[in-house]
């Protein structure tokens, strides 16, 4: 009997979860192959904790091979071209893969070069190299004007900038230099988040701690000589330290395959996670053209798609719709946190922060590596 070939493009979080969950639900008649060349997998949500010494960076990175369950093939290369009409993927190493099902989990990429003036003296916490660099900077910081925020939307983890400024405030107080510091959070959106209830709680935290909040600040460019960041509307803010999350875009392979929108992300049916009218091409994680890039959403998408493909391959053809569920914990001042959970049909609601929710955030990396990425949760 011919095997059913499932190709998963992307060996980061969403791709590995999809593969592991699919392997647990299918038999030997389904061959699962992950394509990607990463050596290590980084749990990005801990980027807001590592600079403040709450998490050892060595605990938040694991060898990628060790996270892929038994019975899954891996090809260490990158996709160069996707041809959904011919059910083929061309790899950078020249190989041509044919598939019965394709899952695109290519994520996104940081493009700091899209901000004129962005240079090596600007910091962020969205990959391990820059997290470590930022941690070293904060060891010696003595105050000054510190500006934090995303350059544009979309960006991964919408609550991360708020989590970071709360941690920064605590660090500066511990160092005894908070009185010599001015923290400003900039966001390109109209409010902190698209949910008023949660935004109001976040802004209460800013007010209590004396953190400046500047909405609708879409970064146009940075003048590193004058230490000024300038918005598209012409507003300028002086800084001594700039922590600017670079613009995000989809991967080049998506654009070069003619599958992405102008920003390189793939439009999908949000209820099936399918690409256009192809019933065998799915998209999970940050590769999808959704307004919010949230790891917890990618986890739910991966579980849904794995279940959908598994049901197809065993002949049951489950037609359940994806509900968009996501749940995640976020850091708040005073070593407290709050947990959000919502879907397409509901909005998150929070009216208090707790030590318990902070603990959930603090141990999320352990839970992730021991259970979630393994496909157990």
C-alpha cells in the first residue's frame, strides 16, 4: 500500500507540534517529514524574562532534533519554491518533494533593515542573540531615557512589550536608578491591545509605575546620531537607550512562490486553516496572515490541523471548524500576572492580577518543552 506523504515546512514551534501530534494520531501508512535547517529551538516568550535574570537562557533553548518524536523524518534544508498545483516543494539543496498534504509552518522573519537608521546600537528581545546582548546592556544601565516598543504591526506576542517595560521598571528600582530613568512605551496601534478591558488594566500598571505610554506611534525612521526615533506622522522622541522590536514579514519562499500577501503572510480560511481552495494545503503559526502573532494560537492551529489531516487519512473526514482558541499568561507588576483565554467568538476579560498567574508564566518554558511541543497537551 502506498504511503500518504505529509510534508511540514518549518522546524520551529508550530511545525514541530503539528508533526508530533500527527504522529501520535496516525499509523505507519502516513509518512511525516519536517523540512528545516535549525539546530536549536528557542522558546521566545521567555525573552521578556531572561534580561532580568529570572530565567537562565540555557534552559530556554533545546536541540531541535531532540524535540521531534520518533517516527518522523527530518530533512535539513530549506524550501525554495512551493507549487501547490503540482503538489511539489523544491528545496534549496535541489531536491524535489512530492506530497499528499502540505503544512506550511515557515513562521516569519525580522527585517530591521526596513527601518532607516536601525543599527547595532538598537536592542530587542525577539531572538536569543539579541536577548543576551540586551541582558548585558541592562547589567550596566544607569538610567536615562529608555524607549521600548514595536516598530510596526504585526509583531509576535502583542503583550510582550508591556511585559518587558514592567520587568524593566522592577530592574531599575532594584538597581536604585529608577529616579534617574524615564521609560516610554510606544505602540503603532490605537491602544495597548485590541481588547479594552485588558488595555485598561495594562495602562493602570503604566500609571502606577510612572511609565509613559504613546499610542499610534508608527516608526518611520531612527536618527542614531541625534538619538531620536521618528514616527510616520512626524512625532519624535529622544532616547538614550532604544529597544525597538523590528518589523516582521513572512518568509521569502512564500513571496517567491506567489502565495503571500504584500507582507509575505498567507491568507487562509480562518475556520479550516486551508490555503485558498486547496484541500490539502494548510498553514499554521505565524506564517498565516492573522493580525495577531501569538504562540498559543499557533499551538491551537497545529493541534487542529493535525487532527484534520489524521481524520482524512483514516477516512473519517472530520469537518469541525477551528474556533481560534488561545490562552496565555502575561507578566504584570509586583511579580503578579494574568491569564487570557479567548477565541473567535469571545473576548478576553481580566480584572485582577495574581501570583499564581505569574507562576504560570514563569514555568511556561518547562511546560512547553516537556509537554506542549511533544504533542501531549
